[in-house]
């Protein structure tokens, strides 16, 4: 079963940690981008993570429906139906969920998975993200503690964020300033409140200068050493030996990052990296190429009828799928997940 069970997902995360590689976490907005992600992972022989954001989930429900839970269920059910045809494992994940959207996004989805588990079935999603970066740390962790307990019961992994990822995603924007760097005190308090897996497994999106989107060189200063410090702090609090990596770390805002920065982050325990913006560009670039080179075929110009084969959506969406799949495979190479599948 290519949609990872809770046991398989934990095995995937453990394998990435031990092997110092990370899974690309690819945002899905349509059936085509889902197939592109699966195709790219399969071509790289890499397991991976497919995720949906609040905006993506709303879009998937229909532009006039705009219901995040409906869109999330549609995404997950479709993935469960088609992923079996690809020779890799994938975990399903929901991306950034801010406080005001918990009641209309993550909480109902956790409850749905709990109902499935109570019936002896697998949870619908393997992990969910709570993004408390916009609220004070203590409130962030209090909500995280509550959600972690609920997720553990439903056999789901929780992802949390401490610090702030800059840039803009789904209409939520943050400035690029010192808040982009998680402090040692933040790490310490997180481990004190949430433990290190004993109360339920969680992924930690600590920030080290990350931004959403792509910025020109020099505008963003990544400090992967922040993650090393975080692991050292966590090890000390937990009484673990020097050099331990008790935290399962996530790299947000990864598009456009230098390869050496990515690899350094992997060495400090990053096992999941979000790569949305580069995937969006690869997808749309292929469509733009199709339209620009077939302008007089996709449009009915000067009374002509155009070329039905040129404006058939399947034609240019196949190109978009291929282009995005190739970018997914490149991400797998960058993250060293190529050749790592537990099928």
C-alpha cells in the first residue's frame, strides 16, 4: 500500500534521520500536480510527502465551494486511489494552519482520522501542521501540546513551527527580520513542553532565515547552524549524549536555497523539506511554453478555427506534469532521498 501506514511513515522518518537525507514535501493543487509529484518520486526511486495547504485545500474543493475540509478529503481520497500505481511510499500531510483556521481545517481532519482509526482503519492523513508562529511561544506550545495528544491517539504525526518563516504563502506574509531565527530558549521550552517523541511524535519546523517564495541572492541569510544549536540544546535538556539529534527537523521555504545550505541542514537532522515554489514554476513554465509557441493554434485568430489538439487541456497539462516531475526528481537528488524507498 503506497500511502504509508503510521508504522511505515515512522519507518520512513527514522530512515531519513539515520541516512542524513530528507523527503521533498510537495504541495498539491490538482490531480495533475499529484500525478506529477508521484511520477517524479517514482523516477527518482524516492519515497516522499504530498501535502495540501489551506489555500490548496480550498481550491481543491472548487472555486465556488471553498471548503478546506472537503478539498482535503478529495485530495486524500484521490491519492489513495491512484498512488498504488507508483512504486514508492508517500505520506499525506496538511501544510501551514494558523490559529484562526484550526477549527475549519486541522481539527476536523484529526477527528475524521480518529473515527477511521476507531473503526480499525488507517488515518486519512499521516501528519498535520499547526503553525503557531504568529502567536506567543507559550500559546503556540499550549495548542501544540493539546493537538499532539489528539494526533497521537489518531496515530498521526504533528508538525509545529517555532520562529517565523518570512515571505508570503496563501496570503499570510511575514517580514524578513531577526524573528526568522529560532532561539536556543525556544528550542529548550519546546522540548520541556512536548518532550521528544514520548508523548507523540512531532516534526519541528525551526527557522534559520527561511522564506517562502524565491528571493535574489543576498536578500536572505540562512544560518543552518541554528539547527545544530537546537539539537545541542535538546540533547542537554533530555540528558542525551553529545552529538545526538533528538529533534525531527523540517526545512520550510526551501525553494531557491543553495545546495551547500541544504546539505548542511540535512547533517543537523532535517528530514522533510518543503519545495513548493520551484514546483509551481516548473508546472507553469511548461504551459507557458506551449501557449507561446502555439499561439495561433490555441486561439481562433482572424476567423480561423485553431487546432483542437493544441488547446485540448490534456495536451499542455501532460507537458506540465512532465516538467514538474523532472523538478521533483531534482529535489530528491538535492535532498539525497533518491534511491531510498521502503517498498
